[in-house]
C-alpha cells in the first residue's frame, strides 16, 4: 500500500468537504503522519477519486496501521478509536464551526443546519457506511405509511475489546454519551471517541442547550438537542417552552421528547434531551378524529388524532398559549385515573402517567402533539400494559420511545437473520425450519401467514414478510395507546377533557 497516496486521498476529501483549506494541508498531513509514524509526506494530486465518504479511505489507512503495529489490536473498537483520532486532524476547531454555523443562520437557518449536517457526515461522526447497512422499508397501513428499520448500524462489541475493557479503571467523565464534555474526547473501550464531534450552542428558556446530530441517523437530519447540565429527563411546562422555542428558531425541524418514566421512556433518561430533524412522520400526517373544546382556550385548536397511540394535537399562532394549555393537560394527566378503562395514575404511590410531546411549525401555526402515556404493569402484562404485549416480543420487546411513537419502527438487528429463516419456512410451508433454527418464538406468526397465503414464491416472500412486520408494528403501537380508537375509548378521552374543563371553571 502507498500510504502517502492514501493520506493524500484523505487530505483531498477534507478539502472537497470544506473541512480544511489549502493553507491547512501540510498542518493536517503532519498530524496524520505523526499518528501513523510515517517519516515524511509529499503532497500529490488525486483527481478523479470518489470523495463522497471517508470510510473507504480510512479502512485502507487502518489496515496499514495494523500491519505496521501502530494499531495495537485489530478490533472494531480499536479501529473506531483510531479512525476518529485521524479524522480529528481534518476537523475545524469548535469555535470555527460555531462561527460558520452562525454566519449561515443569519442568512437562512436551513443553510446553517445543512452545513452542520454535511460536516457531521464528512467528519465520519455520522458513520454513513454503517447507517447504510440498516434494512429499511415502508409499509402501507390503516394509519398511513409507516417506516420500518432493522437497526444494523451499531456494531457488536468485539470479544477481545470486552475482555480488555474489564481491566480498565472506571471513569465518570464524561458522565454520559450526551454530555457536552464529549466534544473532542479521545474515548476508551468503554466510551466512544469523539474527537470529530462538534456541537452548536443554543439558548432555550434562558438556559444553555446544544444541538448535535445522532451518530446513528434513523431519518433525515436526525438531531439531538441536549441540556448543558447533566440532569435527568423531566417532562414539565419548561419542556413545552423549550420545544416550541426551538421550532421557532428552526421552523424546518420538528422536535420532540421521550417520556420521563421507565418503560414508556427512551433509553437514556439520565440526561435531559430532545430529538428532532427534517422528516415528516406518518403521525404528523394523521388526521383529527375528534375535535375537542377546552374552556378558556377557544383560540387553540384541540383534536384527538387518528393514531394508534393517544395523541392530543394543539394548534395555534401563539406558542405561549400552547405552552399554557400543554401544562394544564400535563398537570391534569399526572393525577388522572379512569377506572372504567383501567387507567390508574398511581399504584402504591408510584406515578404512571406522563406525556411524550412533539412540537413543529406547520402552515403558519405552531403544533404541539401530546401523547398520553402510562407505564403501569400487571400480572397479565408484567412488561407493561401499554407496551408491546408478549405475543409481539418475537419482533420487538424494547421500549416504544419517541421515534416509534411517531411511526418509525427501530427493530433489533437479530431480525435480519431471523426473517430470512421465516422466509424459508414460509416458502417451504414447513414450521420445522424454524424449530431447527431455534426460532420457535416466530411459530404463531408463521402459522398466521400460512393460513392467510395459500402459496408464496421465493421471489415475493420477503416483500410479503416485510409488509407483515409493518402490520405487526401497528399492533405494537395499538398496545401502547391508553385510549383505543373505539366508541368506548373516545368517550374516555371526552371524560378526560371534561375533567380539565371542570377544573378550569373552578
């Protein structure tokens, strides 16, 4: 391998993506050859090269580092740490990124986020080569076109790295993956490297917040907005204020929050943060099923959305009024029970009711979707009454967080193999194929499909299975709705609104 040529390819990549300028070439190259322990560098042209993604260039350089003994262990974790260190040689300082972002924002917020998103991809912070491994499709359902993704972008831990990590001293810095202290952090086998990470400061409710992108983007411009202080998730009036202030600053983005209770919350509840981006989910397109009237808020449109989860949609031109009404609904829901429907706000003093909120600016008005959540468990449903029920765990058992709530299923990577085995069993019409593979958990589902389809060809089988997975995702979401889309459920929603109106009139 001509390592000088590979370094030049990476330098040209940095120039092409405006990470460095011509005056930075030798500086960046010297940093790279120092890491690789290469004695010299000669600048040369690499015109005509594919410079869309740094991963192919980095793979060659990493192979060289392994061969030369510069990289001590050829594991995915060690390679991640080292290629991030290499990309840092091309990165502008955080202050430069912020200044460039602000200069774009002054002209057009869309241009600012486009610049920052492109940089996050070019820096390999968003590992596009891994994101591309995700298997994704859309399924047409009675609730619209739902997005389905089998998540393959997060690599499994290497056994050697796991063994080495056990011997490392524990550290509480950074406190978590979302803390602002991750910017520039070298990483360990227990914590990803972040030298190529930059964040954009924001002010929400007179507090310090930051904008960044998710390294494992599930949709276009999948961003994270994190609090400057390491504080736990909490849904409150301030949450609604922050969400609506953000979409006022970035009207082309939506922003939402996971709920703040286990089971119905996201995977990280220890650091207050939101997720957003430039994508229109099926939930956003869902129509209003029932118009509702809240006393003293005739200037705010309130509707119950035709969606498997229980969504109250508030719309209005005055975002402060949406905050007030959102707070009123949240406060009422925290302590509201409806025994006839099995909805209890507390059991043995433990709270169960909370909200998953999503904000956007659409057609000249602010929208605030309030998804009513409850995390109560029972003997029949020990994992959660309003959680994927046991017969659906063969596809997904994990929490239904913000992204799933809006209509994008993030399914476990194990399904890539398992669905292929299901395909074989379906085409052969032989349940023993699943038994032989140790996948008996899919047998009831297979029997459903065998009963529904007289014959399935190998060519059409996977499309059919993908569609069936999408329909099962509908069932998963329907499990999570506290008010079902039935006359009984709609009557229950009206009782909750009546409860709010009674309190308003007191």
